[in-house]
C-alpha cells in the first residue's frame, strides 16, 4: 500500500514510518525541512519536501 505521512518525524511520525516500512508499505513523508531528507531516507521512506496548506 502507498501511504503518505505529513508532519515529518515527530513523536508519532517516526515510529509510524518505521512500522509501516517494516510492514512492506511504500511510505512517503512530507517535510518542510530540507535538512531532514537524509534522515527520512535512512528510515526507508520516500521524501517530499514542501508544505501542506
């Protein structure tokens, strides 16, 4: 399943991303902080840099 997470890597986003990736899902994390790109990719997720309004 393809899943998109907003809110980057907070207290909910990080463990949720890890669990979903481990379960075999394709996860995209939206972040407004370009500096978090490598950290998100290291979790096994795709990165989308931008903002949700």
